[in-house]
C-alpha cells in the first residue's frame, strides 16, 4: 500500500514536527526488514520493536518476513491507518512517544530488537539511549540521516568521530548497509539517508574500572574540539589540571593530543588513571 495513497485517502499531509518523511521504496523496506531478521534466531521469542511506524511500509515488510512486531507511532492519525490495515493484523500497534516509552518493561529481560526509519529529530538520543541502557536491544537496524550514520561508524582521527561514536562502539558493532537519496521519500528530505545495523557485543569493547567516569571522560574530551585533550578535560571536568596531566601521561598519551585521536582503549586507560586520582 502506497504511503501517499494512504495519506491522501484520509486527507492527511506529512507533519514536519514529527519528522515525517515516508519511505516510498518497497524494495528498501524489504531490505531493512531482512537486515532486522538476520540477527534473530527465534522470531517468535525475540520481538522487534519498530519505532516510528508511519503508514506501515516497514511494519508490513517486517510482518511478511516473519517478525513478531510491536510498532510505536506518536501520531494518532497514522495509528488509525496502521490499525485499519489488514496486512498488519499480526503486529501490535502502540500509540506512544518513543522518547517516553518504557523500553525496559518491553524488553522484560528477554532478547529483543529495534528497527525503524527513525524520525530525524529524535534519532540521536534514541540510538544513544538504547545502546547505553541495561537490557537494551540486541540489535538496532535503523534508517538515519547519513551524517548521523557517519558519526556512529566513525573511526578515530576522522571529522565525524565524537562522543556518540565512542558511546555506541563501546557496546555495539556498527555496519553501514546502504544509502538512499531524497527521491525515495515523501516528502523529499534535504539530505541522504543511510541504513545502519548495530549489534550488541557479547562483551563491551573495553572494560574500564568505572563506567560512569569513562563516559564522563569521553564527553569531556570532545567538549572543546579545538582544544588539546588536557585543556578540554580541564575545562569540562571537575578535576585539577595536574591530576589530568599526570593521568594522560600515565595512560601513555600526550597532553597536546586532541580527543578525536583517542580510540576506545585509550579512553579506557585514561579513565582508569583518572579513577586512581
Ligand atoms: N516508518 C515509516 C516509513 O518508513 O515510511 C515512517 C518514517 S518517518 C521518517 C518517522 C515516523 O516516526 C513518523 O511516522 C512520525 O510520526 C513518527 N515519530 C516521530 N516522532 C516520534 C516519537 N517521538 N515517537 C514515536 N514515533 C515518532
């Protein structure tokens, strides 16, 4: 069912405030669904939470591929469309704001997954929150603004590398699947979109002694991107400059480096040195 036809039939127009850019490319929806199903060994037990179901393009592809789908949608007009679609009878449709949703209760300690063509305005906090949460999804297959996908996958020393890259890569492997231009959406967004597949690692990439401090150090290292690591940490953390310099040197790093040069192991060593004071 064509998203534009579904909207037109009800006299609806895409709403900018909800980041509504509907995917018009059925083949792409099926490709995303296949990627989401790829990591699922038991589709009955491992449920898929779709975020931002819209008119149901991806929801239908997920159901067809055999997933147990719960679809979240914030817009009541679209929830009405989703509930009327016969081909979505197999999916649970929930009207909810994903930023307020109780993901832990949904997961319930079981293995679960996320899929979605995510609203651009909420994609970054959602992906960051879902990766960091205890009992979070085993995998996230998401269509994102290309520059957000670049930040998730970025390697040290590249312009897109930042605290989001480190936070996500700590918990997940990141793979870019494919990119679509604006013409595949209605209405056309201004930028390209990329589908990424994040899969939770069995063990985090590094084991800092104090995870909360590790996260604080990472954020502080990128807080002042034009400054050196030592300066950025001194400005952003409530720790004396001498202690910071000592910790950087003890972690085998140079104080005049910039934060964007550090990989996950460097950050873990640095946080461990700072934990000792
Ligand atoms: N999945 C559909 C597709 O591929 O065509 C729609 C994608 S559209 C980019 C994003 C969808 O997320 C819209 O339907 C929008 O109403 C919904 N949305 C926006 N903010 C949301 C939020 N905070 N919680 C849940 N859904 C949201």
